[in-house]
C-alpha cells in the first residue's frame, strides 16, 4: 500500500468528501437506532414476556371484526392490589409496566365513554344431567376478541371482550397491535363474559343500580372482578366468598354478575345500598335467567325508566316460560335448543339514535352457548350462523 508523504516525511491524510461524510453519519445513526431497538426489545421481553407473546397470537377471524388471542403464564397479583376505578386505569398499568415513567407518552388509552349493553344470560340443566349456559350480548358493532387465557396460578378460561370497553373505535383494525398494544393486552383484564375449565361461568350485565361501600378493601372494576373470578373460582359459593374480599368500583358503569357452576348452581350477585346482595337459583327450579332487570326486591322500582331501554327485559319472562314448559314435558334444554332460543331473540344490527365509538349501529354482537356434557362452547357473531359460527373445545 503506497502512502503519500509531504516534504517533511509526514503521511498526507486524504479529506473525506461531503458525500462520504453524509454516508458515514447515516451509518452511525442506523447503528445507534438498531442498538436502541435491540435494547428495547430485550427490555420488553423481560418486562412483559407473556404480554408480548400474547400479541403475536392475535388473529383476525371474521369481518365483524372478530379476533382470537392466546394469553398464557401471566401474573397480575400486583394489579389486584392497586386501586383500579376504570378500564383506562388498567391500560395505564400496562403502560407503566412496559415503559415505567414514559407511560404517558405512548398511545393506547381508553376513551371514557361507557357503552351500555343489553343482555340476557342463563344456566339450565339438560335431560342428560349436564349443564348448559348461554348469553346474548347486544351492543354497538365494535371489535370482539375471544381470549383463551391461562394464568400462572389459576384456571384456564375462555373470555369474550368487547373492545369498546377499552376504547377501541368501530372499524379500527386491532391486529395492527403495535399502535394498540396496551388496549389489546388490557382487554384480557376487561372481560364481560367467560367460562373456565371447571365449567364455572360469569356474565357481566348492565343493570340500573350498583353501589358498593368504599372500605379498606382493595377496589376492583367489575371487569377486573370477572378476570379474578374466572381465574380463581370453581363454584358459585367460592365466587361469592372471593368477591367479599374486595370493593367493586362502579364508577365505570353499573353492572351485576351472573355466575353458574358445573353442579347446576347459579346466582345473580348485585350491590345494593353499598352491600352485596345474592339471589340464588331456586332449588325447585332447574334454571335461572338474568337480564338487565334487578333481582334484589328492594330496588325493583329502579327499573321503571330503565326497562324501557332494553328489549332484553321483556325476554326474561319469555325465556323463563320456555324453560318451564320444556321441563314440564320432561325434555329440558340442550345446547342446540338453547342456541335456537338465543338466535330467535337476536337483533339485527340497525342504526340507533346514539353513537358510540364511531358507530351508531346497534344490535346483537354475539350469542354464546356452553355445554358441560361435550365441554364445548359455540359463539355466533352478529347472528350469522352460516359464516360466523365458531365452536371451541373447553380443554
């Protein structure tokens, strides 16, 4: 290699051209960005490995849109020791978990515009001594996610989430999870319907009255309470006992809980006058139906104006009558017949006089049935039994 020397014998260094300087600067910039990205990826893997893994399983199944996601090996014991008064607080928790003090900088917050849902749920014994459970959920046509969840210390469960409950606008594609990651992960903790591997089920249903005294116990949102029940309860009594350990903060909306188990027990859990009120299934009857109407007799008058808002309340008597008549002739209700009942009661999506989360289309989001005999669940999106009906094994 020939090196040019000056008159004093010192090597002559060539000056870089402007283009060479720009190229060198860009190379160093890219190297720094890649280093930061790699460090961030390593950090995220340790800060939220189970959350990152869950996001990679998010899959769009139908155009409703309806998605599925698997969420395993998660631990939220520290979350249920905090004061959570809204689903937005849960989203902020995950921002803080991932990014510490930078949490507020990143996107994915919920819009505090609660969606009022009309619903009906039931639990009924079949003629083969099995249990069938069903739910119809009426709301706006926002995205739905079915999450198969398995916590580190708890039961496996199948959870249905209305993404409007975490502020997801209608028509928005949530499979672009890099811009909606916190909402998507938080959805697992904002559940309104689900069943676990012990065939214990929970339906969160809107109702006119819900008041819980604020004591020294930890506050949970009703949605986070559903998460806790599905993970830790196997019977109706264990669910009642577990809820007594917490205060439920209903500032995000008034709801009651419909719970049932594999043994054929069921109950509606409400909060009236600051206290828990439990209406158990009549032991002389083989079923129980829950809608938006209150079960606690002291607040039935609260339904006057409320009952006019929901068609589902009129279905209460209709479903009870059908169950009773089927038992009278010795048939009972199996999953197929339960599905037909729900499909007949479903409402087509139609314009409403209100708009929520970018849409005014209101109707049946989904119906779902669970069968303890076959240990299967069947969900039908927007009452489309031909092309949006899905069956899952509860194993």
